[in-house]
């Protein structure tokens, strides 16, 4: 297969602009300004959709740590999303603990779940790991449906909105800005992680596990770190998802949800932050733009996924030089 | 009903369930043995097999009625058709990716399974489709134990299919070639074996067996659903792993063991039918963690 130089395609030029340091800061400030004014210009319906897209940005960046950085296929990522949301639903709503005190508990619960499921399985072949994560995702969903504390099939509703500095997050506009902050934090964390010592260890393990181990990298530990960090992203997204909607049910955390998040990661380009953000927006906005497709959006995405893997295996906006 | 009757009844249920799992597990294990690849789309192939059987049945039911003759005829046609689908999937999605990183091939496999699942979702609108077979309710009473004719025919058919597969692999030239390819592909090429053809035959057989299971499941349970392949795919994979992935007798054994475990698992107080699936996935995770080579599998010192 002949690889065309990316500079000549329109997207390649866009990437070039992004990679040019002279343009980068103005571009970032432009995008931030756009994020601030967008809901005022586009109206309430678009605000809800954009909030959803930003939620997916956080989730996809979290899964990107596992899939893109460490090269592990996780098919049950929605489980960590569920752990975050249900911790809020149970500890904050049922037991009445303050949201901000529950948030660290949610993070710890997800990290604990990540360690419990990851430490025995990360030694396995990568395709076994994919199946185990799938099974784990289903176990979490079935448990949420069968336990009484999680509210069974109908879930938990009437979750109280959080207060911060005497201000209650109430309207959809409030939550839009909350998710803006979360997405920006997730982007910064992801960029910092990629350049960290750990990020370089992931890169090494992803490319050659044996060589990495020979250089003194503990591959199981490094993979576990990716898994746990991904879980933390997922649980934070889940916590804010729960207070935003005020109601959660097991079906929000199905296998399709995991797949949709995975698609966001792969369509945009595994491992590169702008690509993953693009992927998250495609996954959420495409069904809005293609109204006629409706039910079949997953079919369109799946066909797209297949074509991308066959013809452009590094995604729409791939990482360069790594 | 006395406890022994209950146990015997669960034994029969477990055998029926186990036959389905074993037939689907064979496809996983054969493909894994030959190309060292986990065919993620296999559960969906089973589902498509069920729908293929349904389509054939609704065409021939005018001439053949909707009893076991018609179902058997539909099953054979579905097996052939879906067998070719398996070959097409292999050619489109797996063949070009064999030298790519493992993550890529897992993703194409996942994409294929989503394409199959969502195509059927689009065709059926997500509704349950009645299979339309009319098999009657006759059976044999042994004391308090009731075994329906359908259960006997079903387990018998599964047994015949598995026996023929075993004979095919142990006695025919293609079977010998398959065993050789699973040991050393490159050496087979040097010895003049058409490896790609052998791989295609493997996918054909595995997909055909899944289609047989899909058609029989449709006839036995009475309806089809676009999402029915997901759970059974996972469970058949569990069965293949229990038996030792790559081992053909292992897949049959694993299928029966999982079927029995599951039907007896529902008798454990606190497990019940609501926790049935959690129970099987926990078995999967435990087996993978403590004995990833399974019961009959060979130990494999391979790093991925």
C-alpha cells in the first residue's frame, strides 16, 4: 500500500496548521472562545447535544489511554462509566453524602475495579483480555440490573444536583460549562500523560513488549497503570453524567455504549488527542446530521470502522512520528 | 418433584444448552487452531445462520411443511450459505490484516460483527422474529422426567455433526492439511499445501456449524433476535476456553460442561436465572486467570 503524504490532503493541511507552533496558541484560544459562545449562538437543543459530545470527549480520552497509549483493547469500558455513575447514585443520592465528597469515592471505586479486573488478566494474550473486559462489562451491567441497591432495571432517579461555592448546577447551560471544564482538564491530562515517563513506557510496550521488558519496564505494572487511569476518567465522566441527567439505568452502560466510545477513539485516530476529540464529535454529531440513518447509525459507523482499518489504519487524524 | 428428578431434568436441559454451545465453540476453536486468531464475529455468524434458516424455511414451508423435515432442509442450506459467508468474512476482513498488529485485527473482527448485527437490526427493526417451525410437543415420560422428542433430535443432530467433523478432520486429506497448518504454516507452504484454501475451508466449516446451531436454536426456542448472537458468542468462547482453545474434543467437552454448569447453577440458592449470565462470565474469567490452557489444551508459551 502506498502511503500518500498527509500534507497534500485538506485534512493534512489542517493537521499542519495544528502542528505549527506559531498558530497553535491562537487556534487554542479561538477554540476556547468558540466553546464559550457556542450555546448562546446555537440555542438550547444544540447545547444539550454539545454537552453530550463533551461527555464523549472525556470518555474517549479515557479509553484512549488504554487503547491508544497502552495498546490494550478494552470492550467493557462502559463498566467504569457505570461504576462512577452508580457510586454517585448510591452514596450521594441514597446515603446523602455531598457530591464533592462522593466524587473521590467514585474515583477510588473505579480504580479499585480496574485493579481487581486488570491485575490477573493483563498477563493474558491481548485477545483474551478483550473478551475478559467484555465479560466484565456485562457482569457490571447485569449486577446493576439485579441488585436492589442499584434500583434494578429502572435504576436510580431524582439524583440531587451538586452545589459549588453556593451555586447550584441546574440548567443545561450550567452543565454545558461543567463539561467544558472537564473536557479541557481531560485534554490537558492526556497531553501531559503522553509526554510523561509513563507515556513513553506505554509507547515502548505498545511497539515491542519484549524489548520494553528487556529495558527494565515492568509491562504488567505499566499496563495496569493505563487501565486504572482509564478507569478514573470513566468514573469522573460517569459521576457528572449521573448528576446531569438526574437518573441512571443499567441500559446506559451497555455493550453498545462501550463500542460507541471505542469507535470515537478509533475513527479519529488512536493515540492522538485531537484525533480522539474529532472522533467523539463525529460519533455524537453524525447521527444528528444524518437524521435519516437513525437506527442504523451503528451500521454506518461499523462499516466506516472496517473501511478505516483496511485503508487508513491509523485513523482520520493519526498521530505522526510516533 | 423429588430432588433427583429435578437434577435429571436439569441434566437434560444442560445437555440441550451444551449442544448449542459446543457447536458454536467448535468454530472458535477451529479458527483459533489454524490462524491463531479469535474470530470475534463468530457469535453473529450464529445469529445470521438462524435468520438464514428462517428465510429458507419460509420459502420451502409451502412444499415441505414446517416440521422437522423442513427444518433439517433449511438447516443444511443455511449451513452452506453461511459457510460461504464465513469465507467472505475471512477474505475481506482477516486476510489483509494477518500481518498487521493484533489490535487492528481485533478491531476489524469487531467491526464485522457490528456490521452483521446492525444489518439484521435494520432488516428486522429490532423485533423478535417468530421462526415459524411447528415441531409438536411430543415426548417420553420416564417417571417424573419428561424428555421431548425435539430435545432428543436436537442433541442427536448436534452429536452427528460433531462426529462428522471429527471424522473429517481425522480421516480426510483436508483434515490432515488443517492439522498440519495449525502446527506450522510456513512448513506447510513449503510442502505444497495451499494454506489459504485450508484456512477458507476452516472458516467454512466453523461458520456452517454455527449456522446449524442458529437454525436449531430458532426452531427450538421459536424466535430469533438480532442480538441473540452476542451472549451465545461469549458463552461459546467460554466453552472453547474451558475445553482448551485450539482443541476440537475440548470444544465439545467445554460446551457440555458449560451447559451443565449453567443449568445446575440456576439451582444454587441465590444464583437463580437472573444471575445465570454473571455466573458464566465469572467462570470464563476464573478459567482464563487460573487455567488459560483449559482442560484439553496444549500449553502455549507465546507472548503477544
